[in-house]
C-alpha cells in the first residue's frame, strides 16, 4: 500500500479575526499552508498530497505552487465541518482512481506549519505495521482545572495519561472513510475520535509541543520563530 497526505484547508479560521482564512496568513513570507505542504512534499514515502479547498476559496490561486506540482492534487470539495472536508476529499480521490482502499492516509492540519521531518518519519515508521493507525500527540504538562460558567474551579483533573492530539493522524483509507461516515452526527474535532467511535484504539506517537496548531493571532510570531530556528 501507498502513503498519501490530505490537508483539509476549507476552514474559515474564525478565531483569527482576519479577512484572509488562516491557512493563507503570512508566515516567513509564505502562506501558512505552504510550510505544511513543504514538509509532506519532502518525505519520500508520501506519493501525493491532496489539498481540500472550500468551493469559494479565492486565495489558493494567488500563489505559485509549481515547485510541488509532482505531488500536489487540489480538490475543491470542502464541507461544512473538518470531518466533512476530509471525507469529501477521500471520496473524491477514490472516485478519481487516485487511491486504493488499503492505502495509508496522513491527515494534516494546514494550521500546523511547524511539523518536522523527524516527527513525520517517526509517525510513519511506528504505524506502518499497525492494525489501526494513530496520531502524533504530547502528554499534557499543565495542571488541568474544570470550571463552572463563572470561571471558578470546580475540580482539578488528573493529568495522568492525558495527551493533546496533534496531526498528522494516520489511518488506512477504508477504516477512515467508514469512521467519518459513521461520525457525521457526532461532534468530532479530529480523525482519531471518529476511529475511536467505531471501537478501535489509535496509537499515540510521542510528538513535540512545537507542532502546535496556529489558532490565535499571537501564535503566528511563535510559529515564525520555530520555522526560522529549524536546523533539519
Ligand atoms: O478550525 P480548526 O483549526 O479546528 O481547523 C482545523 C483544520 O481543518 C484547518 O486546516 C481547517 O482549514 C480545516 N477545516 C476544513 N473544513 C472545515 C473546517 C475546518 O477543511 N469546514
């Protein structure tokens, strides 16, 4: 089986308070999604990268993507939720005959531009022989508080065995598609939770906090620093 990457990039990024969807915000003079594509592109095992855009996306065509043309496949079939965008992308790629049911799919957020080649290789190496698949994640380091609606602490939660899910998340086409179809009515925020809802146990692959999701405006400066400092 082959390896493919899929980047759902059909979100509006409402928490960013910006006119431009966040995947296009500038990071070291490139749109954020450029960095995510770049890392996936340079991994030898990844055969193609599917980009799922919203049908009303007006930003993608403003940039020159020709340096990635040997692997990049743009699909304009984004949905109402992240899960819909991933599912639409998978279904479209399959219909076009681009992927096989046993192929591995690495779903990666456009908004995680600080992924490294080391983490990507580790994820693939540790999961290739796995029955289910899994995801990059980091153990929670802060103490966790559960609050009431007035921001008063109701309880301190144990952080033992609690991880923060990142991407890429790597599952086979067949299982991932089935999971996302089943999850349509559930309120999921990542691919792994759809797999979990089917009763499977995705594997957590120890990642790095640097692979964080750019969510708020001030995250941009931190992401720029991490990318500039990178030695690999
Ligand atoms: O909003 P959030 O940061 O959780 O989005 C995660 C990723 O999912 C982003 O890359 C975003 O573009 C994508 N997304 C999507 N389609 C949606 C909503 C989000 O492709 N309807």
